């Protein structure tokens, strides 16, 4: 419903702000992006930004034919495919980068 989409949109904004702040902190650190760990953390933050960016429009990217199912649906099939692509890319990169941090 409406409350769920607004809640997801607000948490995605918070997630993007936190990931951007973490990238800024990594860039300003003594090592910068010269270490492998910092590069993997950079990739993890970027994948989180990619994954969270699909929720920024508060459900507007859902096809308008699904208005009965999703509040604020105003998109078409192209926007649906774009959000699906962002979801898959961010959803796959995150766990793989997290696993590589565990191995490191």
C-alpha cells in the first residue's frame, strides 16, 4: 500500500545518503582507494546505491496498469525493465562483494 511504498522510498534515500557518506569517508582516509579492502568497500557502496536507486521514485516506475496493486504507479514496461535491471545488478553485486570482504 501507500505507507509501505513511502517507507521503502524514505529508507532508500537514507541508504543512498549513508553509502555516499561512506564513499566520501573512504576517499578522505589515509589509504584512499589504494587498498583492496577499500576498493571492495567502494564497490559495496556503489552496489547499494544502484540497488536503492530503484526505490527513489516512490513506486512511480511501476507500470500504470498495476495501479490497483502499487500506489503511485505511473510508469510503463520500459521503466519496469529498468528497475528490474537495477534490482538484479545491485542484488547480485552486493552479496558477491560482501563475500569477497569475508575472504579478504
